[in-house]
C-alpha cells in the first residue's frame, strides 16, 4: 500500500507528524511507500527551525519522502538551504499530490 499525506495547515503540524508515525507503527497495514507533501502553511513544519524538527527528521530516517512545494517557497522567500536536510522540493504541491494519487497513493489530509 502507498499513502500520501497532505499538510497545508500551520495549526496541525504535531497532528500531521503524529498521523504519519501512527501509520508507520500500525502493524496491520503493509506499507510500500509513504510520502508527506507540504505546501502553504505546511512549510513551517519543514524549515530548519521547526519546533517539530526532531520528529520530522525521525520520519525521514524511517524512509518517509517529504516533499515541499516550490511555489510556497517562492511566495515565502524561503530557499532550499532553509529546509531540514532531506526534504525534497517539488514544482508544485498540488501537482505532486495529483501525480501520486494517479500512481495509486491513498490520500490523507490530517
């Protein structure tokens, strides 16, 4: 099974990270791939000074692909150097979500 989480709400950083971790810890689900796509307010989750940095790094260490929308970066005047190491930049968050869902990923928006 493949799953993509969509995170765009600055008020739900902790909830989003917890949801991803809960899925990973659920022994009743067989996972092939998990991604987290962030855009809009979700950007704050993946910047280097994120209050959730340690938890985000733990997800990266567990093999989660974390993908940040380039359009959001441009609008916020943030660069790749400002992100947590390992976060991938994609051209657009909505484009990446569309691509992943077309590839069979289940969509979750915590």
